[in-house]
C-alpha cells in the first residue's frame, strides 16, 4: 500500500501559529492522507505503521500496529466519548470540547484554564457552573463545545483488524486542548485522598459518630463556597 503525505497548509508559519493558538500539533506531524477509508468493506493489509499521535487533528487517517497500547485503548488527548454507530465493526467517538473560565482569566503562569470535560453526562453537568480554579478569579466553569466538523463535534473512528488498528478523524478542533487525562485523574485522586485523610482525622476525635459525619460535610460545603 502506498501512503501519500500531504501538507494541510501551504504556509507552514500559518500552521505553527494556529498550533499554539488552538492547541494543534504542527501540520507535518499529522497531515497524512492514505488510499483507504474506515468504512471500506475491505481494508488493505499494511506493513508500515504510523507513530502514536495523542493530539490527532484535522482530516487524517493513521494505521497503528496491533500491539500499540494507546490504540488498543482508543486513547486520545482530546476528551472523546463513545457515540452510536451503525457499523458494529467501527467504534465512533465524538469530541466533548473543553471546560473554560467564563471570564477567560489568565493564570499567574500565563496559561489559561482549560480543564477536561467528564465523559459521563451527569458528571459533566456538575462541572459546569463550578467556581474557576483560579483563586484570583470570580468566574465559573463553562463548556466550550467542539464544532469543528461542519458545525458538529470532531469525530474519531477506530477499526481493529488481525494485523493493524485503523484510525480516521474528521474535522478540525476549534478550541484549546483540554488538560491531559493523566493530569485530570491525578488532580481528582489528590482531592479524594485529601478528603479521606480529613475524614479519618475527624473520626479519630471523641464524640458521637453522626455528629462527626455532619460536621465533615458542613466543612466540605464551606470549603467549596469560599
């Protein structure tokens, strides 16, 4: 199989400028157009594979080796969730966008707030309206949806074969990158461990158990509303 590498931008400087403003990787690392489509009835057998692309963006088609752990998990730097697809052999995922501060504040580091939306609908609704994590800001979190595929979310398609894992993306993300999944999970884990530690210290004190539980939740409510 012959794979043609195609630049997405004629002006490379324009590509790099867009990379930093929207969180896209440089065009030369991702703009790869191959002679197959994810919906083809017969997928070609390939011997050359692509390197793993965490931030795949734009209309691209990549082929990963069957032992690529990230591809086996359908991982992505973008916040993607499973969506219905008529073909049972193809997994379809849609982008959820990014969580931003309503005031678009800037952190002391010069970075902006760009949190990862939760995959679960219920958890994602709880994220919206929460105070901005920047203590110097009085804004709240809001979802900036992805509309990079003709007004709809960018979609990723995955298809497994005996000899390769095929990936195809449609659309260009029109928003900043969310925080990495590992960063998001570490932050939640730290918050949970701190709550458990505080609760354990409270239980070690003398007094009725019910009063301790009630006091713990009162303190948690006050902390959230500071």
